[in-house]
C-alpha cells in the first residue's frame, strides 16, 4: 500500500500546512521525556525530518548522514562503522516509546521504516482519504467461490465418487485451463497484507474500532503479516483490549 502523506520520496511535495504540522509534531516529540535527555537522538531525528521535508533524499543515505552528523570522512567504511545504524535503531525505539506513552492520539505520526533513513509522515486525514480510495479492498478480500461444475462433470463425479478433484483437474487441463484459478483469489492474496497495514495506521491514531475491523479482514484473508501480531510495536495501543486477546486465540497465539 502506498503510504498516505509519506516522505518516501514525496516529503518535498507536502503542502506548506502539512509541513508545518510535521514540524510542530517534531517539536512535541523532541521535548518529550522519550527524547529530552538524548541530544544525539534529537539531532538525528531533526536532521532526517528536515531533509525529507526539503525533498533532499540523497542526504538521507547512511554515508551522507555519517558525514554530516557524525563527522565521518567522505570515504569511510559503512560496513565496519555502524554509528548511523545504531543511532537509527535507538531513535526508532524512542519514537515507539513516545507514541506508546502519549496521552492522546496525534493527528500526525512520524515513522522511520526499518532499513531506511527516510522518515514517513502519516496524517489522519490522509489515512481517511486513502481508505476511501481503497474501499474495494474489503470486498476483494472475500474468498471467491469455486465455479459450479458442469452437468457433464457432475455425471463424472457421480460415476467416480472417490476422485472428484482429480476428474475436475484433468478436465480443466484437457480444456487448456488451470484448475480453480481465480483472479479474484489472487487479488485477495495480494491485498491481504494491505488490510494489516491499514489496521496499523488506525491503531497509531487511537482508532481502535477501525483497527480491529481491518485486523479481522486481515485474519479472514489469512494474511501472513499476522505472524507479527505478538511483536509489532505499532499494535501496543490495542493489547489491553479484550478483542486483541480474542484475535490471538483465533490465531492460536494466546
């Protein structure tokens, strides 16, 4: 799913109002107890956010950050010097702690995707717009029914009751088709993880009912992303809700 209002190569395209909202939220984060005692973490987050808002994505590579923030020489070996990776991991943890401890949901959320130094800016209004555009997702997640057998196939099944699937497969192959192939099923599989990602967005904004609705869709689609349910910090706001325990039981995780 394309992340709404994200700085993954579109931070420089945010409106002036959106950029101002991100900066106000950044100031709130930096003044929080999660960041107030760590100047380096403050500087790191401020650096990558400002570069992203300016659309300066070439400056958000590991080597460039190491040079600009940590004073490393231009040709330093990033494989043997993990200073940027270590600090990014620390800042991600502090961001997760900040949102977990927040008194109220924020209309803006800043994320640093794993393996990247380009921050993602999520805004509640943008999420609503993205979900409106993704309305077909819910219906697409419904499993497609198997096509009804033809009269000839039904007669074959009656004559060979022990091998109905083999007969159906052989018939499809003789006709030059692939048995039980459904484009709708393929689409559902591709969109299964999308429902999980949407649930994460709603959880981050404190919209628990919406988050559980999309988690239920993800479960119905048997999304592999649900394997992260126990460890994904984005779901921490939901863990005290009884519905989360019910979800774990349905997955045989609780």
